[in-house]
C-alpha cells in the first residue's frame, strides 16, 4: 500500500472544487499538498447544545435527534467564523466533494494550526468508492470558546492506494452515507431517523 503524492492525487482522486496549495496570507491553508489534500470547512455548522432539552438529553446514536444542535450558517450570519463553546462539539461539512476510487482509502488527520489550539478534528475513513461531501466532527477540548473559520482549511486527507482492489466497496454495500450532499447526522441501518 502506497501513499499518493500530489501529482497522483490530481490524476487519480476526483475532488471538486480542486484547489492548489498556495500561500494565502491570513488564511488557514487548504488544497493539495505533497502527500495529501487539505479540505476546507463549509459555512454550515451544527453545534451541540442542551438548551433545547432542559439539560437532560442523552446523546444516543440509535435515537439521534436534530434538537441536540443549534444550526448556524455563516453565509447567512455574515460572519467568517462560528464559536464552539468550551468543552463542546460541532459538526460541519467540507466544501469539497470526493469520489474515492475503488483501490483507494482516505484517512483524515487534523491540521496543526487547530490542534495546537486544542481543537481536534475527526473524520472516519473515506472507504473505496465512497462519494459525497464529508461530514467533519470538531471538538473544542479547551475551557474557552473556540473560533472555526468557514471556507478555510480544517483537516488533511491522506490517500492510500491498495496493492489489490477490494472485493466489496462502500458503493457495493450500499453504504448509508453514500452520496451525502452535505452535513449528515448519524444513522443506524434499520432504525428511523429522528431528525427534522
């Protein structure tokens, strides 16, 4: 298994819109890099809150409801950022849409600019033949509010090319997050989604 370099990413991994990694002063970097692709966070965020539940809600992946969040779209607020409360969590989406080839697996790691501020980014692997915008999980591990800048870099995707093609891809399985068009809340196959 090999890590794809910048030229291979350009040639092998459909990413739209594709951005080169050039210096953009005052901006958290994004675009293709030597051995990865730095994705941008979009303008839509869902921030965890207990304000709507009277402080008694439980986060349950099998019975997840949209009222556990407040939704903020910076495109509508006119701001270039959102604030994640202390020791809290937000979901967001990438600007980029990915179409992962059948012989590639993408792994996400956080950007050091945010990690050094106590902001941890997580994305589960993008499996072979997964398509869509990526839902990003952002944790503020600090006791202070944390700014996340919309339309700027948030995490890096590293693409691993397999020596052999998998027998069953994400598309073959009919994965529940296939072709997601944006920020997608958790789902468990066979259970109805409780969101709005």
